C-alpha cells in the first residue's frame, strides 16, 4: 500500500540549524498520526514540509505516491488547521469555510451549501454570518477544522490545534476529533507537545527531538517501552534507572525505564523485584499520590493510588515491581 | 531585597506635588481634562473655527464694481466657481490627484510589502531611512532639482538619448494634454514630481497595514488552494485596503491642495491651489478663494464615504 505521506531521508536546514535532520517516516492511509516533541524538535517543520510551506534541503517527500518537493501548497490536496486558526478576519464564517471552494471556482450556491454542511459537521450550524472576531476560541477552532475539511483533503494536518483551549474544552475536542477522523476516514497528521494528547488520540506516534525521530510506534509502545532516555523522560515522567541500579537488580543494561505506576510501596512478593529507600517528598495529585523515594542515590518516583496510605517523609520503604516493567534502553 | 517598609501603608508624600499626585490618582478624569483640554481648545477654536469662518466667506460675494466683499448670504460665488473656466481647474486638479494616487498606490505596494514581510533588522532601518530621507530635505530644492532633471537638457532626456529611445519620449510629448515642449513643462512632469513627493505618505500607511496581516493568513490561503494572485486579491488586498485608503487620503488631498509643484513644473494652466492663491492674493476675491477651498473638503468627504460603503474599513 502506498503511504499517505512518505519521508525519505528528509532534511530541512536553516543555515547551521538542522530543524529536520534525515527523517524517515511513512504515514499510513486513514491513520491518526501524531508528531510529538518539545518546541524546536522539528515536528512543526515536518508538518510544514508536508503542507508545502517549507521545502526540504535534502531527501524526498511523497504524498500518496506522488513527489511533493517543489510543489507549492496550493497544488497539494492537503489542508492545514493552524495553531492559531488563521481565520480571515475580513470574511464571514461562511466565506471563510467556503474559501477553498471559492478559489477552486466552485459555484456560489454549491459552495455555500458545502460550507453550511461543514459547519453543521463541527456543530456550528447557523454561525455562517458571523465574523471570526465574534467567536470564542473553541468555536474558531471548529471553524478552522470545517474550513480545512470542506475541501475533502487527502491528508489533514493539525498544528497544535488544541493548544489555545482550556482543559475541559481540549478534552472534549480530543474526543470529537478522534470520532470525526474515524467517521471520515481521512488521514490526520497531528502535531503536539502534549504527550497525553498524543497518547489518547493517535494510532501511531513519532517522538521528535533535535530534528530527528527518537521513536516511532503505537502509544502503548512509546509509553511502555521507550527506547531512549529522551522518550522515557518526555512521554510521561518515567523513572530512568542507571546501569548501577540495573546491575543491583540483576539486569545488564546501560539504562532502563520504570513507570511510576508500575511500582508499589510495600513488601515484595516472591516473583517481584524490590529496592528499598527513604521517602524524600510526596504530593497529592487527585487520583494518585506522587511519592519520591531515594534508593541509594537513585530517585524513584511512585504513583501511589490515593486509596492507599502514604508513608511519611523520612520513612524507610520497600518498593516492588514486576521484572517485565523494567525496560532496558540505550544509555544515552 | 534589603529594604523593609516599617508599615504596610506608606505615609503620604509631603508637599504640593505629593498632594497633587494623590488628587489626580483619585480623579483620573481631571487628569484627562488637563491633558486633553488645551489641544482640544486649539483644535476646536483656532483650527476648526477658523476653517468654518473661511467656509462662511464662500457664501458671500464680491461686488464687481467696488471690489469689496458684500456680506450678504448668496450662492453667487458658487455659480462663479462652476463657470467653465473655474470648473476646468477643478476637473484638472481632481484628475491629477486621482492619477497620482492610483500610481502611488501601485508603486508603493510592492515596496511596502517587501518592508513589512521580508525586511528585518538592518534592512528595515535602511528602508525607513530610504523612505524618510527625501522628507528631510527642502521641498523647494527637490522640486527645482526635478525641474532640471526633467528639462530638455536634463538627465531624463539624456538617458533616453543614450538608450536610443528618444523617439519614444518625443512621441509621448507630442500627445495632446499630457505632452508639451519638454517634460518639465508638461502635465507628465507635474505627475512624476507629485508621485515622487507624496510617495512616503503612501508607502508608510500601507506598510503599517501589511505589518498587521499575520503571515499565516497568506499561508492559509495558499493551503486552501489559493494561487498567489488569488491570495493577493482575496486576502492581502482587502486587509491592506485601510492602509491604501489612508495613504490615498494623503496623496489625494495633498495633490488637491498643492500650488507650488504645478507652478514650477507643468503648463501654465492652473490647479485648485494656484487658483486659491491667485484669488485671495492678486485678485482679492476671498469668497471665491474660500469656495475653491470647499472643493477638496467636499471631494474628500465623498471619497471617504464611498470608501466606507465599499467596505474599505471592514478589516479594521
């Protein structure tokens, strides 16, 4: 099967800055693909390379099997939902949504109808006559989505589309986006710096750092089996065990990751591994208590369910976990 | 911080200024009145007041026999204003102002676009310097310099000669109305100098308007399938329009009122500014001069009204 978007050894350098450096990736048709990373990691530049706002300085890009480098944005069947929506302030909501059809020469009545349908799809029917300035952030977000989807793109690119929304709205939009993507069957490529968002929405995630993909896999893969220290750190606050601690546990590895929620406080069962240490900090996070334990110089964070008792600071505790929860990874 | 206050509320500052600060802080409207009062009085009484007094003059008429102003309400002066000879002056001036404005906008837009979108740091400073520098030198010196440039022996003719294009210049000067013996005594010359002199007033507002257009709107248009021409027509131009209108108010009204450029460069036929100058001076016909002054005001009023109706300010 041809990939929806294919990157072969793609680079985008700005002078000495390697924004994107020799990236290979293949987005499968119909999937929800997330590009996750801190700011400056190259994820947004990758998105802009797909949209055509940037041209690669090296490598090869294909969109559904067709060469994309050198092709201007207006000749790509790819649409973008911009981070701050980029709605045209001088046009009504209806004209904003119908813009793509208008420049393609679709007749007035037809594009009007299509735009109204698209507005209904994002649950904003009857908002056509308003101006972008009269809408709330969440509503503008939906308009931006409708404006992109009305063109029936082959690939929809979303650049941190939920970044400006408050928590409640963001969670609601996450679900809606996911549902919309499944029902439309369009390939979504989603850029975010929020690992929770990527984990909950994406079919596959590419974790970016320093212009390179650190790891590419399903959310479960990325979360449970981080391959590098960076991924372990960035995707949820994993404990990274040093080689010394690994040796103590009888594992030969440069480093290993251990999820805070995989660790329990209390005596070890026969088949469980254990470490002992002193509680140095604790904080209440709602569903869990976050407890930091100093195990012979190695700080291990435990996500202790709120229903369980929390040891006092200074108490000596035993931590236990399954062998299978310790994942060896590269030392770097 | 090493400094610690003795009390949580600091004591009042001593002296008149301290009390004044407290008073103005409690009564911000008084502060506003103090700041705005004098300029508003100036604007209201001296500026608008004297303008109204001038306009009032246009409803009086001069007594043909004695040459004195007859202080009775009449439309006689306006009838005189619309006589063929005077109406020609109005048409000539308005046409010139319109053409100058149109060309200024066409030339200014790319410059303003470059400055707003691409020029950064040092280049932006050079841009501002380049635009403003002509404004720092004397207006008269520039116009006389242009007279030399455009004269038959000037560099303009010389360049055309060297390029073997003198036939083109001659053909242009042979045209009726816009032609003449040389560029410096033709309407074409007047036009060139007007465009040159008012150009900064067109570039700067357009540049300011374009600077406020977020770059991602251009990208969004392109992303949605808009070619560069479509993006210009549907996004860039509408959003820059308030700036273009602001610039055109300058170029249009400055051309309407100017009386020095057409006097030095161009044919001997009058523009509104020259007519006002002649009527209030040598001819001593203040009412007619006042009536001529009303013309640009009315035209600008109609122009702004039309621009608003066409939605030029929607993007503001």
